[in-house]
C-alpha cells in the first residue's frame, strides 16, 4: 500500500467520524492511522496493545467501544474469523466483496456483486446495505489445509 493510499484512508475515516459529530482527537487519529497502515485484520486486543503504548491510560473497554462504534458507522468492517472477532478498515471508495483465506487471512477483493442475482425479496423490506464474503484457502495455505482436514 502506498503512502498516498494511507493518507486517503485516514482522511476518509476521520471525515466519517466528523460527520457523526465525533471530535477528532489525537487518539482517534492514531486509531485511523493504525488501520490505514496495517491493511490486515486486527483484534480488539491487537488495537488495545498498540494504543496503550502511546496512551497508557486507555482502557480496553474504551478501545472496544470505539471499534464497535466505528464498525456501526461503516468506517471499520468486522469479521468473525477462526480466532475471534477482528476489524479492518473499510474501503469507502467503491463497492466490492471479499474472499478471505481462513489460514493466513489474506484478502482478495472482487467486484462481482451477487445482489444483482437475488430474486423475490420482499418488497416491504428496504435494504440499506449488504455484505458478501467467501471463506477458503489461498494457494499458499491450501496444501497444509488438505494435509490436515478440519474435524467436525
């Protein structure tokens, strides 16, 4: 990811916070920077560990509450992966979906949207948004996944 992309992501996240009436504090700027620069999935614990280095007085509850609120406003996406709840910066610039490797968490975006194929939805239901993710194994993780099948 290029520096310009980081700056754009940070600006988009801060803009969304401001539109919700949030004050743009140094802590929130640090949070936006963490997600923009990380590019990967972060657990609430990962974020807390990062934040407490710069802000020793921050509590886990505050970090978790902010992650949840940022997810609700669409700034972060939350995913339930094999090792728990994780968050990643939302791509606010265009509509797309994800294929996620359950081995290494590599994410591939794709433009195809299955909503165009969904028929017979109740007319009384007004859709505000949707998500579509495909979970599987990337080429690097597939050989070890085949060697050690998941037990049910």
